[in-house]
């Protein structure tokens, strides 16, 4: 799910100047199905990821572990208390060159459906997606041409999440997560 073939390696390059960040791919049971919680970022002209779909997450603070960062950011952005998140593990780190972040994805879950409290300056809305939605990738994986900061990318793969476009680093993390989910079911 990396955006373009000739730039794929840039996502896995560890940059010494990169800011460390962590995200939380969080599962929540809704109507007896596991849902993965995505958030849509509001539109801000100075935000390099403005309007994009992502997992809750952000930059590492001083003297903070990466896992704690993912939990804290999840609480700050969508209101899930840190102590109710059960962390299952982590996924492959990746470098996001557009914002110079080295992102460490964590996977967690909560045991029950919880009320969300969105930090409106960072979250426009939450998009809960049932894992069953990913069963038929041919129906939801598409390609597009996208212009990002005056740079046009062609044949960029993305997930169509009910009309919302999930691409880039979050799509790559999602792809790895779906692969692992499907392995556990076999």
C-alpha cells in the first residue's frame, strides 16, 4: 500500500533527524463486532496531513516510552483513557518523509464500547470500521492520482472507507494489520 513504487523505500529509511512518533491502531467492540478506529484530521493549511485519515497518535515527549505516547495521544485525541487500553503489541516502524516522523505503530483494544470525546482541533470525526469490511479487498482497494504540496503522485493505492480515502502510512499500517488478522483466523 505504499504510494508510489519509485519512492517506496523512503518509507523504510531510518532518518537520524526524524522526530519519533507513535500511533495506536485501536480495536473496539461495536454491535458484537471488532471495529478499528480511524480519525479524520481537520483541514488546516499548515498541517502536512490536513484532512487525512489516520490512527490516533503524535510525537514522543521527553522521558516517555513509545507505547505510553500512543496511549496518551489516543486519550488526548479521542478520549479513550490510557488505563483501559490493552496493548497487544507493535507493528513495523516506518518513516514518513512528508512530515519527517519515524512512526511506531501499536495495536490495542478496549473490552467494551466507550464514548469518544474528540479533540476538535485535531480530530474532525472518528470512523469506526468493522474488520469484516476488509474481507474483500478487491472492493475497497483502489488507485488514484493525488497532488500533495505541488507534487503529483500517480497510481496511489488507497482503501475506500465508506467514501473516505485512507492512503499513505496509515494504509500501510492497516495492510500489515489486516495481514496479521487474517493469519490468526486461519
